[in-house]
């Protein structure tokens, strides 16, 4: 496979609206135009609504979700002002962690995040990954470009490695995450979508996520900086 064709396949895989291999046009550089800003405080405030609370023994535990700079999902857990987060891969192995009310065993299995008292291992509090993804998509700070709607997710690096992600849901109900490290997002415009001849991108500028657009053209095989996307499990 020659390099030009390989580049087109990669480009199509992240920019597709319906399926991951929707064809989009190659682009050339042109002056981008700012079209929207989202304050990080708005994004973080919206993320507070993502959590699902479950009773566990005589207490309660909040379950949430986030993504790292490589697009992998992390489970977020919160209780009485204390927060912790672990990658899904680590949770698949199971682990124990101290929270204000008790020490819990945390895990991820069969599409569910779960927590139970470490000693008794019952009762078990569970939240499906799908519920957390749906809440993140519906309750997160929204942006929309053409027919494509995204929820913004931001991690400052305290609990999950710093990242800026866009979550969308395709026509088949599959969730896709478009991911960036914070250094990447600050370094330059990251292009993530092409719709009807227009390319859309973002850059992290101070305390805002700034969105840009520019025209796409068919007569060049050069590609700008792009954001990668992947289906969420």
C-alpha cells in the first residue's frame, strides 16, 4: 500500500460521521477561522453531572468515566470529597483502595464498573460502562459541527493523565472518542472532522478550548495535524 493511500485510510477512519471508513477529501493548508470557544470551567462543571451514585454498605460511592491521552477509558471514583481513578485495564485485574468510609475492592468486568467492601466483598455496587458513556455524552459540555454532536471531556492530570477528548455517538449507537494530550492540544490546531468540504479543529488556548474551521480541497494529498479516534470498547 503506498503512503498516499495509507494516509487517506487513516484520515477517513477518524473523520467519518456514520462509519469509521467514510471517505473524506484530502486538505491543504489555508487560514483557519475561529468559530467557537468553550471555557474549561464550563467543561469541568458539566463533567460533575456525569457521575452515577450507588449505595454501598452504609455509605455511597460516585462512579464516573474519563479518557487518557491515548483514548483509553478510566474509571473515576469519588466519595466525600476524595477522588481516585484507574485505567480499565488495571480495573480488569481488580484492586483494593482506601476511601473515607471504607476500603473497597474495585473492578471492571463484563462491561460493568463495580465496588464492594474489601473484607466482605458484598454488597456489590455496579454501574455499566454504557450508562457512564451515555451520561458523558448527554450531560457533558456540547459542541456541534454540521450533523455531528460531541461532548467535551477534560482531564487536568491530577487523577488521569492530562487529556482533551471529544465523545460522539454514531448512527449505530457506538461511542467514539477523539483524543489529544494536553501538550498536543496546546501546540497547534488539531483537526478532527470534515463535513461538506469544511475541516474542523481545536486548540487549547489558556483556559479555553477554541474551535476553528477551514475549507478542504480535493487537489492535494498533504494532511495537517490530526486527532485520532477509536471506538470505546
